[in-house]
């Protein structure tokens, strides 16, 4: 009797090749941003996710950047190279798929210092000058160092040995399997900027924006985020703070809560630059509000007026009710920018609890610490 081989489940190491179903630009004319909506088919993958999870995407580098690098290296790309696992690829394929070719690794910088005068880099490579090194490197890519030192030579093997492996990028899932079976939706802010006279691109975001279509198979896997789940009790109210792409998991939460008929109240704070061109999913959110799924919706458009209005300003304006929701047992969620927004929202939350709860700063901090311990204050920030 023959036995069928067991299907190997898809994972980070064995990603599912997903097909693109829908790709639209969310930001309209007049926007300073480029934010896009994607729908992928998971049909046949057996992949399951919960709302709050993220999707990992294995990107490919831009072929034009690979070509620029090959020219700067005086190599054709046909040369054969082996990776650490002993697999052989052409150099072009290796640079396209397997290695990070934008931001320089320590090993690459060290190799440049050994092969060229690079006086500034040499100085900043001293361990005590890490901060200056980071400032110096901001906006500089591998190709810049090679163009700057045209006499430097690397063998193909040597060059790839100085590179980091190309890492997958995570994107918060913006859909619920209950609303969209066998699909996953993502919201991606495309990274493009100019530095040192060259146009630069974020690897994964521009791979999705510029280099995939219905014929591409995009390798992806589910990244489980147990700490960013909806409350187990569907009656529990939730407060969601999600400016920019941070709104992604909350679109998923709302779909899920609608699909299961959850009775808990839902309050969303969304922020972006301009209401006219950056208010993604406006129709969806307003429709959910009319249906009673979205109990309260507040927006903060930072550039619709001369002074900045951010989500935390809307939280503060609604302090009394927000505190009342927390007292009723609401879970408080934050998603999006870690560097500035999440910190400022945390400060606002402390102020709200202090003022409305009549507490000292210390007591308010303790209240928030308790929320955290009870897993009622959840953040997914990047
Ligand atoms: C849990 C989690 C969830 C996430 N969810 C989302 C999501 O839903 N949507 C989303 O869009 N992103 C999300 N991200 C971020 C995402 O994973 C990527 O980091 C992002 O898309 C950038 O990847 P990239 O490959 O395009 O850019 P990369 O190639 O990684 O380049 C980004 C780097 O470019 C450099 N850089 C950027 N701008 C400039 C500039 N102006 N000047 C100089 N250097 C600059 C910085 O060093 C920056 O780190 C999430 C991240 C995490 C960890
Ligand atoms: N580290 C950085 O310098 C930087 C800058 C931009 C984006 N990012 C990253 O880029 C990715 C995508 O960004 P995104 O497009 O999702 O949106 P985003 O850049 O986070 O912007 C969304 C909204 O948040 C506002 N905002 C800016 N600073 C804020 C603060 N301190 N508190 C509250 N709101 C604030 C923005 O206003 P304004 O734009 O008008 O200020 C905008 O209205 C994220 O990974 C984010 O971390 C990083």
C-alpha cells in the first residue's frame, strides 16, 4: 500500500506563492504619500490567520539597481556564486533574490575601509562613534560606496560574502478570513526618496508597487501576533488608534466583528495628512458607522490646517468618554509609527487617565501598567 506524502505546511522557510487579485492606489492626486491596497489569493494554501496577525513577504530587489551594482563592480552577473548553504546561483540571481543590496552591512563597510582610503568612513567606524556613523550612513547605499571608489575590486564570492541575507518584510493583515475567505488584504506605504543625487526605493514596498502583476507569485507566510488579538469576549468594547497604514489591522477587526455579529462597541481614531486625498477606506468606515458596527469614528488630518492635528489630539478632546470606555473594560489598541506617534499617544493616554480619573501622574502610570498587564493595552508599532 502506498502512502501519500504529508503536505508540508507553508511557513517563513517554505512561503506560499500567492497570486495578486487586486491592487489599487489609496492616496489620490494632491497627496504627498503613495499608499496602496492589495488583495492576494490564498486559495489552496491552507493558510489560516487571525485578525491582528501580519503577513511576511519575501521581496525581490529592483533589477535596475542590480544592473547598476554589477556595473560598479565591473562584473557581468553571469559569474557563479555559492551561498552559505552551498547552493549555487548566478551573481545576478543572487543579488536579485537572496541578498540585501541597498543598506550596507558592517562587513561591507569594513571591506571598503580595507580596500580604499575612505577617510570619513574609517573615522566613523570607531566603536565610540556609532551615532556619527549612523548619521553618515543615512541615505547612503552600497552602490554609492562602489561608485565613489571605482578602483576597488571584489571577486563575486567575496562581494556576496559581505552582504546580509534579504529579509522578508511584515505587513499587518487588513482583512478577515470570515469576510474574505482564502484572501489576505494589505495596506502598504511605498517608500521612495532621493538622497545624494539618486532616487532610492524601499525594497519590498516598491516590489509590490512596481514589479508584480497577476502572473507573479509572491512568496508569503503568516506571522502570528498573539499579543495583538481582539478581546476573547465579543461584547468587550475596543478603542483603536491607527493613523496611516496603522489602520490596517483595525479594518480587519471591524470586518471580523461584523462577521461574527459581535455586540462590543468599536471606536476608531484614524489620522492622515489631508482629508481630500489621504482618507483611505472612508466609504467603508462610514458605511460601517451607518450599520452600527463602528460606534464612533474620529479623524485627524494633520495638514488640512496650518497647525498639526494628530490622533492624540482627538483622544484628548474625547477624554471623558474614552476614560468611561476604559472603566467599562475596553481594550486599547495602537498600530503604526513607533518612532513618534505611539509615544505621543501613550503620553496622551496617561494625561486622559490622570485628568478623568482624578489621579496623580504616578497613579495614572500605574493604571496604564495594569491595562498592559491585563493585556488590554496592545500595540503593534513599527
Ligand atoms: C509588525 C509590522 C507590521 C507592519 N505593517 C505594515 C503595514 O501594514 N504597512 C506598511 O506599509 N508597513 C508596515 N510595516 C513596515 C514594513 O515591514 C516595511 O518596513 C516597510 O514597508 C519598508 O520596507 P521596504 O522594504 O519597502 O523598505 P526598506 O528597503 O526596508 O527601506 C526602508 C529604510 O530606508 C531608509 N529610508 C527610508 N526613508 C528614508 C529617507 N527619507 N532618507 C533616507 N533613508 C530613508 C531607512 O533606513 C528605512 O529603514 C510593518 C512592520 C512591522 C514590523
Ligand atoms: N521615522 C520617520 O521619520 C518616519 C516618517 C514617516 C513615516 N515613517 C514610517 O513610514 C511608515 C508608513 O507611514 P504611514 O504612511 O503609515 O503614516 P505616518 O507617516 O505615520 O503618517 C500618518 C499620520 O500620522 C501623522 N503623524 C506624524 N507624527 C505624528 C505623531 N507624533 N503623532 C501622531 N500622528 C503623527 C502624520 O502627520 P504629518 O505627516 O503631517 O506629520 C499623518 O497625518 C511607518 O512605518 C512609519 O513608521 C517613519
